[in-house]
C-alpha cells in the first residue's frame, strides 16, 4: 500500500522498473548496466526525499559519468527526517529549508538543478 504508480508516471508498455531497497537507485539494481547498454548518458532525477535518496542517486549518477538534471520542484523533504540529537537546542529546520539546502549542495557539482518546466522546455 502506498507504493503503487500514479497514473501519470506509470511505466509505458515494456518500460523497465528498477526496485531499490537502499538510498541509491544504483545499489543492488541493474540500473547502471541498463542505462549503459541503452547508451543513455543524460538523466533527469526527481523523487523523495531530497536529502536522502534523491541526493545519493544524483551523486552516484554524476560519479558514474552521467550528466544529471535534477527536477527540483519534483522532489520534497520532510523535517521529520532531520536528526538534531547531535546538537541539543538547535531547532529542526522546516521541510522547505531541508529541501533547498539539499538542492544547493547538489547543484553545480553533481547536477544542474532546474524546474520541471525548464527541463521539458530544454528537451533531451
């Protein structure tokens, strides 16, 4: 429950699906081999959560040599994922601050952060 595809992003026809069990889509899956076999060099990444799975997948993709565009408005973060027990007295940042910080850490080094509209306008 809760992990079914939304109709607007459901796989088309024989489009492959890669199920992951850790924070990177490249660990424990055949994603890298599939992309390499299909001569895919450019990726658009989006998802949940920005500072975890999105960040780790984006970093790994860039380190593996893929050109990464990150759809920053198709990602999100949750304040509940931020552990502040290492800094008693500091406030937990709100989800938007967590998301923006994660995008800021990635943009320019591991990806180009763009809006979904900019990515669609730019094309492949």
